[in-house]
C-alpha cells in the first residue's frame, strides 16, 4: 500500500486539493481521490509478481 501511495504522489495524481480538513482536525479524502485510490489498488492487485531469485 505504501508503494502505491508514493507512486500516486510522485506521479502528481494526488495534491492538497484532494483532501478535506474538518473543523475537528480530521483529514479526509474527497470522492474523486477515493475512487482513484481504489482503482489504483485494484489494478495493483491484478499485476503479476515475479519473484527475483
């Protein structure tokens, strides 16, 4: 999950406008970012992992 998150940040698919800051100090993802993260996660799960020996 961390690798995917860093990839989204490094590829400029995530920015500060994608988050909502609540009055209580909580930080939430907006709907568009949530969809992007879920789609990226699903794509990542479908990739074949080839072990390096």
